[in-house]
C-alpha cells in the first residue's frame, strides 16, 4: 500500500490509517479510537491487497488486512490482556486496549494475542477490522449463557439467553 511521507518513516508493526488528505495513501495512526484504521504494517501479511496497476514503488509497504501480525502496542489506556480488543492510540503507530465502548464502533484493529503489562511493546495481534457496536455485550456475556448472533446490515446483534442449571 502507498504511504504518505516516504516508506522510511514506517516500521513493521505500525498501525495504519487512511490519509484523509490523500485517500489512496496511508499514515501511521496518531489519534485514539480512529475509525480510519486500516491495517498493520507487516513484513509477511497473511492477506495483502494492492490497488495499483503499475509496478511497486518506494512509497509502498505491505499492510496486513487480516491474520496474525506483530503489532506495536501501548499500555497508555491500561494493561493489555490476551483477548482485549485493540484500537489506535495517541502514540503514533501504536494500538492500545479499548475501554471506551461508546467510541469503539469502527475503531477496532484486532485482538491482543498476548499481554502487555506496562509501557510499549510488540505483541501478536489477530487483525480483524471491526465495526461491531456490541463489543461490550460480547465481553460481558456470562459463561452460563448461550449467545445468539444475528448479522443485519453490518450490525451484529447479541442476545444473552440464560441456561437453566
């Protein structure tokens, strides 16, 4: 994918967003909960896409759209646990744990596949760009519940149906 500002400013693991000044290019993320999140710079992306019909140039970097990718993560929003949904952070190129469920729609880049207790680090992330409006419900459903998932017009609906013991 084409990046703004030259590929030398990017490193594997950077979280990328759409460049609003040049929508065919991407930038390091730099704002928390950005709904412009697009993928992660990966040297070996599971799935990569390319819009250009010409030969690759120096402004391109490989961007993972799905798969498991080493990702730069910050604990600026609290310690990250395995399975936490991750969103863009205020640290350029880094993801953080999502805690503001009112801002999560369209901002999730993936799920943490390992913990990060503090500071910044590189952890595995299951890249799964999401616009789910119901991550709060998905995280809080009881183990004694049967979850019914319904997909309607891009919105996932979850119903918590309690089991009788």
